[in-house]
């Protein structure tokens, strides 16, 4: 009988605690519509301004060029390009992933 009373009291405390959290969440949401108890990585990116992902990046490459490969490190992407179709990759283009801006073009002499 004591165990049953303990379980009922414990469940009652859980219900009261959850109700307090719900009311607190409603008050915070009324003050700040972006409020969330749990923030995901996407929410953090939106708050830091990195959620504005690039949509299109157009590379000016000569006709007949081929992309030999890509590498990503942190916030940068390197694209190896074969512009003449003869000797393999002869240009490396480095792009900032968050802004889509081309940071540099490295020409390679075969």
C-alpha cells in the first residue's frame, strides 16, 4: 500500500512539474516568438546568420572543361578543374561555402 502511495505522489509531482514547464514555455513564447526549450543546429545557424545558404554559384569555365574533383575543409570548398581537357586538373577554385564567394583561383602549370 505504501508503494502505491509513493507511485501516486511521484506521478503527481511529475504532472505538476510538467504543467509548470508548459506555462513557463507559453509565457516565454509570448514574449519571444523564436523561443525554444531545445535548439537544434539549424536554429543556431539561423541565429548566427549562417542559415542564408548559397543557392547558386556560377563558375565561368571555358567550354569543354571538366571538374576533376572537390574537397571540403571547414568553411571552404576546393574544386579541381581541367580547363583544356589534356593534362588533368590545371586550375583549383576555392569557394567560401557560407557566402558562395569565390576566394581564389589557382592556376597550375603542367
